[in-house]
């Protein structure tokens, strides 16, 4: 054995990820410095050894040695409390649950490589911060004014209470799932929504949840052909192909989860090697390979409802931004979402809330597929309205 080499029992190594609510980029340089001190303090108090750590703008990623999963969660809670005590004013609000993955053998190489990329990304962001800020400023000024006008128009059209309620529902429907059951339910919802839309699925949500045994993957995997026949008489979306696909996918989910600890742990490991700026291509391909009746559009919708914002753009939001000249006509997917994210960051809003505002304006407002430019409050500033025969009557 070489002198100075410390052997760490790999069965006690864990990867932990804890994010700010809605994964907002609110941890500036000074807060991140305090966060590292809070990690050291929490580790000493909880008798946890931090092997490696990186504090990014939207959360913290750690590799630690801890006796149990519970000990790791206690350490992360102690970290949050310690950091909050060191910050004047309102501390950042953290998500209620952390993602925890046990590490064994060569699996340690993957999270360590991921943390190296996180640190490299932070250095790149700092070195290009001034240039990037200057580039985005004209877009931000224009887009923030547009967003305010859109929000006002939505509130006028729907009423402020109804508009705010719809935005809250949209944000909640896209929050990162806390466990495999919620994630599997959203996968099934994407399958049932094919050709119908999520509004139809939402109207049958309680009936679907009851019929599919709460969408617990193991319970759905246990359904037999007689159970499927019974489902076809239940007050749900009675499409046998979709029902059978959900049952088969539950069996596949249980199989994959057994190998990874949970299916979400499998997703986390793939995401660590994937590229959000390109719309999570590896995750999209993985979902299509893992499950039945899940083409690229449905896989993108599923990922997006698991909190992967750049996986798919809302068509209404994309249509509105294109007509207003805020994105290029040929932009799609991740580039559109990055623009929405830039706007959300500029005005301090949740990116899903910003997308919801645009999507509602493009569905219940005048900017539908067949636009009513002569009734639109944005027509004066809209390039598409100026070219439309009905633009300015």
C-alpha cells in the first residue's frame, strides 16, 4: 500500500444534490463562499466527511462519506440552517427534498467528473460575465416590457385571480418530482395526452389516479389482463393501447429502478453527462429506449414535466416570441427555452411562470394560430402584426 493513500469504504459514499426552489440562479459569489464554510461546519457537526463539493448558482452538489442516507439528509439540512444564519436579510429558499444516490466502485468517477464540469462552468461564467450581460441587456429591456404587457392582457382577459391560479398550476405541474411515483404519473399523463392535450388528462386526473392505484410503479406493474379489461370500463380515457403501454412501462420502470436504486437516480446519472443547452439529448434518447409509446415529442414533454426546462418549448410561447421578433423564425426547442430563461432571470421570475404567461396569451388571447392582430394590445410593437392584412384596421 502506498504511503499517504487513504482507502474510503465505497459502500458509504453518497452523491447529494440540493437545489434552490425552482432551481433559480440566486447564489452569487459571496453567498457561495459562505456556502462552502457552511458545508464544512455542517460536516463537522454531523460527523460527515465531504470528499468533494461544488456550490453552483442554483444549488449545491456534494460527494460525502456518511453511514446512512438519513445522516446525509441531516447533514444537508444542517448546511441549509447554517448558511441561512450567516446571511443578512432573507436567505434563499431551498427545495424540501434533496436527491441522494449511493456510489459504489467505479461509479465515483461519474459524479467527480460532473463536479469538475460544474467548477469549469462557474469559471467560464465569471470570465464572460461582463460580455454576456452586455449582449443580453437590449433583449432583456424589450422582453421585460413585453412580458408586463402580456401579463396585464392575460389578467384583463381572464381576471387576475384566474390568471394567477393558472400560472401556479402550470408551475406546479412542471416542478421536479419528489419521488418515482410522481414521476411515473407524469410519464403516463404524457402518454394519455397524445392526440388529446393535457387539459383532457387533467379533467380525468382523479379517476386515472384511482384506477391506476395511485400510479405507484410496482402496483401498476402488477396489473393483469383482467385488470386492464376492468380499466376499459372505468371513467378514464379508455384507450386500450395507451392503458397497456402504461402497464408495460410500469414493469420496465420497476426493472430499471431496481438496478439504479430508483428510476430518478438513473435519470440523475444520465443528466450528469448530458447537455441542458442542447435540450438534454441523452435523456430524451434514454426515455425513448426505456419506454413504449414514447416518441421524441412525448419524451420531451415528460422531461419538461420532470423539471428539465430546455427539453421542449411550448408551441404557443414559441409562436408568440417568434411573431414579436424576440427569437429567430427557425429557432426551436432549447434555444427558445434559453431565451425564456434569460427573460426570467432579467425580471426575477420563475421561467415556467414566464412561459405560462406567453402560452396563455397565445391560447386564450389574440395570438392564436390564426392571430387577431387588430385586437392585440401588442400590435403596435409586433413585426408580424405590421405585415398582417388584419394588423391595423
